[in-house]
C-alpha cells in the first residue's frame, strides 16, 4: 500500500511538472509571438514572383485585422502587374522628389486604403498593414511598409488609378506593403528602448 501511494504521488508529481514545463514552453516560445518579434523590414528582393496562393493568404490575413465597430473600412489592392507596380513606384518616388525605386525591387505591392467616412479609418488601415507584414513573415516572404500612399492617392494620377481599379468613395492611402522573396538577410532589430513598457500595478 505504502509503495502504491508513493508510486501514485510520484506519477502525479511527474504529470504536474510536465504540465508546468509545457506551460513554460508555451509562454516562452509561442510561435505567433516569435513571428511578431522576428519580422523585419526587408529592403532587397529577388525578381521571382511569389505564388498567388501565398499572396491570397497574406491578403486574407489582412482582412481579419480588427476595425472600429467592425466597420471593415480598409481595402487592399494587391498589385502583381509589373507595369502597374512600376507606376506606383514612380508616383511614390515623385512624392520624395527622387527617381529611385522606393519598393526596393519587390515584385508585389499591396496598397491599403481606408474609407475616410469611418472615424477609425486610419487605425483600421494601420492594423491591416500590420497583419499583412506579419502574415508575410509567417509565410516566408519579406515585406516592408512603404509610406506616402496618402500623398500618391491624393494626386490626380492616383485618383485616376483608383477609378481605373473600380474604387469609388473617399479613400485615403494608408500604406504600401511591399512583398517578395528576400535578397538579403533580415537585419538585426534595434534594441528596444528601456522605458517602452510601463506596468502600473
Ligand atoms: C508608418 C511607417 C512608414 C514607413 N515607411 C517606410 C518607407 O517609406 N520606406 C522604408 O524603407 N521603410 C519604411 N518603414 C519601415 C520602418 O523604417 C521600419 O519598420 C523600422 O525601421 C523598424 O524596422 P523593422 O520593421 O525591421 O522592425 C515604415 C514603417 C512604418 C510603420
């Protein structure tokens, strides 16, 4: 009897410690959290076009970003057409007054725009951008937020593009998520500032 109790106690202890070890592992190395921490902006790309299924998955992840009151105020325009991608690059460069490619050679640009009639449109659009960047990393693609979408789509040429894409309404450019296979190692992240997080307990 004594041995039976001892054996049971040992087995329970082992189970409990296994559970704790599992909990610790989950807390320390959660795959989603690791993905969020290891995503970096990629600024050199291979020519090769990623498969459409991957791009669809990334775009779909974008559509699941939270939006104020569930308004789904943003839209995503996935551009894989080389001529259109180059036009967007040129318009973006013009805002900066340069002629270099602000898309760093990436073959794909997902333009996020959001409907200004919703009070949370900017936040909504930024979260969509975040989802795209993180989903791209999870699926093995490089990405980078390229700015100046607002300026580009506020120009007459930008507005004409929206019209040609069948987009009507008061849409503001939030960001361009460039995508492709990286042609560089991901850079190391900058150290996080020491007072980034403050707990009030
Ligand atoms: C709102 C916003 C605008 C950005 N615009 C550009 C841009 O125009 N060009 C660029 O190369 N990177 C741009 N970035 C990428 C940032 O430079 C990058 O996120 C930052 O340096 C941190 O690096 P990480 O993304 O690798 O963590 C932008 C990022 C954000 C959030």
